C-alpha cells in the first residue's frame, strides 16, 4: 500500500546524516531538532503554534484535556473513521456522539451534526478523511452559533487546503480551535516510528497543551495540572524536517497517481472514483473506490491473487464496534456509513509508484471488471 523503503532510498543521505547528527549530539529528547521542526511546521501551516507530541491519538487526548472538557460532556464525530477519534473521547469519560457522513466525500455530514447537538455538547471533531477537508465553513458557523469547540483530526490530510466562500484559504488543522495530526510512518508526512503534533492559533490553548504534554509541568518537578508524558523524540523530528520540505512534492505525486486511477476506472460503470470536494483539494492519503456494481470482496481477493495489495478502510463502523456498543445506536441508523463499509476498497497510493507497478494495478483491476 505504501513503499517506505523506496521513499527512504531517495532521501537516504539526508536522513542518515540527520540521524547521525542527533546521535552525535545526544540530544534525544526535546533537542533542537524538535523545536526547529515545530517552527518549520508552523511556517508551512501558517499557524501560530505547533506542539509536537508522541502520536496522533495523544494529540487528540491532549487537545480535549486542554479545552477542559468534563466527564459526561458530549463530543460529536463521525461513525466512519478510525477508532482513535472516538477512543480518546471515551477514555476521558466524555460521551462520543456519532453521526453519519456524506456519500461522496465520506466526511462529516453538517446537517447530521446540527441534529445531534444538545445542551451537553462541547465539541465537534471533524475527520479530514482520506486526504481532503471536511466542510469546515458551515461546521465552524454551527460551532460558533452553539459556542462549541472544533478539534480537527487531520491525521490523513496534512497539507490539504480548504477554500472559504470568500476565496480565503487555510490548511487543514488550522481552522478550528485545535488541529491534531499523526506522523505514523504510512501517513503523507510520516516519521520512522510514532509521532504527532497539535496546532492552534490560540496562545492560551498552546500553553495548556505544552504543559499537559510534559506531565503538567512548566518548571521541572513543579506540576501545575494533571498531564501526560507525550514527546516527539529528536530522531523522529530530524526525519520529519527532511520530509516536510518534500511534502508538497509528495502530495503532487499522489494527485498524479490518483488522476491515472481516475482515468482508468472512471468510466467502468462498476467502480465510483473518489469525489473531490468543491472547497478542498485532495492530498490522497488513500485512494478509495466504491464497488457499486461488483463484489468488493471478490475484487480484493483477485487483487491479492495477483500480488496487488488492497485495504478496506473501514470494514465496521464505530457504532457497530463491540467496544462502542450503545443503546442509542442500532444497525441501520447510519445508512451512508454502513453502505460505505460494505463497498469501499483502497488501492496502493504512494509517492514512489513506478509505471510498471501502476500499469499492473490498473490492468489487474480491469481484468476483474471484465470477467
């Protein structure tokens, strides 16, 4: 699905030198590589504060802790997403409120969000799924109307740009109260282990998140609040600095590959290619098709038989997961999400795709379509 070895080979000299430099300096935790990466990511995102942390799940947790949510508070998010989004809500004693998504972009349905708001709602967590932004302008209007926070889960869409109705533009993660992202190795901006970050334009939230991520301390051994231990280590930061400089290049490569897939499958009548939101570009963390005229499982098996990896993101919606069983939700409550879980399939999507690999993937899919 991703070729991290080929990507590494193209930046090997830079990465090896950067890692060796960290080892030589022995500044493994909180060193200059981490602070330099934070500043460079602030510049790239055009955001006031970036706070690195240990992973994307921690980023979501730290954001919710910084905003002062209390047990029993309700947080609205999508049922069609990875479990981490709801996991953090539940871990903090908050109440996850799940809603459906749009059938074309797979992102949070604004009307469904509005219907789910109660007097206990404190936040909305839009997930910028598969590489394009949720519809942030009406979501922000809704949040402002009801005095709610917005925490953007941008783990799959770093670098994506949202365009507002007045023509202004902002990067994913910089629109709401706080943005949370992951640098898991397979992400568009991935390190060689775990990593994550938060971003915000609020001085107040930034200070709270820095303290929380560092055991609740501003000064060593003096703990002002309950915190966590969540740090991005210097080796990962050094790697991310190199890859951040190439992120737009990587995004362009993904978009070129997606265009080739579109051309190959767009007229098949059996596969629906990914929709592009009118107000967001797409950086294609995943290239996800809908199998509307064929067996999804049959296609996946055929691809695997022919050495083509394929993945299903996600086979089970959150509201049907055993860990999140809730009497509020029944099978059939979220028809779009449930349908997507039955028909989505994602093809390999990475920045080092060779022409022979691409042709083999396309040919194999077409062979199945023509069976």
